[in-house]
C-alpha cells in the first residue's frame, strides 16, 4: 500500500474506533513494509491487538496495539480528546512493560 492509497482509504473514513483500529494498523504495516502482529507473532506473546493490562489504581484496560519493549497504541475516533487517550494508555503502561505510548485518530 502506498501512502497515497492509505490516505485515499482513510481520509474519508467515518468508522468507529472499534470498527476500524485493527484494519487501520494492518494498513500502516503494509504501507511501511512491516509484518502485521499476527505475521510477526502468531502466538500474540510480544506483538498483538487488544493486549490486556492492569491499570494503575485498579481495574483492567486494553492497549489497541502492543509490541513488547517497543510501543503501545491507543486508537480514538476523529475529534476525540487525544490527551484523554494518552492518559488512558498511561494507566496501564507499567503493566505493559513501560513501552513508548502513542495515540492515533481514526
């Protein structure tokens, strides 16, 4: 997938986070020539979608994309508060091994 194809597909998208996040990440991988989580790690031990984690202060959360010792990503719909998404992800970053945290608008 080229950058132009990526933009053409995702710029008009009106999908909700849950409906689009995994496909969007797969397209990011394709565009960058990198393996998807299932291609790189068929067991989900170090790279996966929806990685469960304990939140600081109690409760559980889910990182939308997690790559052990590298990063965690939290997706949000367009026009959502990215500061809130970042704070959400930071609640369970320790449980995820303290990865670099990022958030993405769809």
